[in-house]
């Protein structure tokens, strides 16, 4: 009987050890996956509180709503730029600037005044144009091309706005008098 009890106790001990080993292996795999996920996820800027608007509130329908979202996002992007500085975080820094450019472009789509739309597009150029010459084409050719394309699109948008302004001025001129052949015009 003693031999059977010892045998059973030995088997129980082995099962417990195997269970503990399995638990440790599971912990190790879980710990490894957490470490891998942490290594792949960039750190948020220090002392930042990231809050997302409730679903449906991030969709603007008017210029005022779009401006509110713009004003909420820009400080967060500026804070991210301070953390992800160009020296050491080139790709992240450029991506943040591209997102800021997209914010200006999106806000310009809601702006009724063409002069202000042109100014917003000039802000896009001001953000991105200096980077194109600062980055090494040997290492960042894809980023340089993306920046140049975004800057070119911004210049195109400025040109379209300026053309709209010029057409608007021409449309405002209406003849005075009723067709007597006079050259008098009035601007309204």
C-alpha cells in the first residue's frame, strides 16, 4: 500500500510540476507577445491625454463644425511633432506633417471664401516644402516624392482659388444703363 501511495503521490507531484511548467510557458508566451506588441506600438507623447470624439461627432457638416475639429486636432499634432522630432523619427515626423496638411485641405473644403481657401493651401506648402530639400534622397526617396506631390497639389489648389477669385471679379462687373453702347461699368 505504501508503494501505491508513494507512486500516486509521485504522479500527483509530476502532474503539478507539469501544470506549473505549462502555466509558466503560457505566461512566457503571453509576456513575449506583450513585449512584441509594445515594441511595435510607438509611444504616445509624454503627458498626453488622447481623447477621441464620440462616434458620429467627428463628421463635420458645416464650416463651424469642421473648424472645431481642426482646432481640436492641431494642438495634438503639434504636441506629437515635439515628441517625434525630425532627428531620429523622420518617417513619423513627415507623416504627422502630412496629416496636418490634410487637416488644412479638409478645412479648406468647408471654407466659403476663396481667399481664405488659398491661404489654407499656402499653409500646407509652408508646412511641407522645407522638408523636401532637407531629406536625403538616398534614404527617403519615397517620402520626398510624397512630400513633393502634396506640395504640388497644394500649389494647384492655390492656383484654382486664384482663378476663382479672378473670375469672381469679372462676374461682378455689370454694365450700367441699358445697352446704349456706353463703356460705363459698375462693380457691385
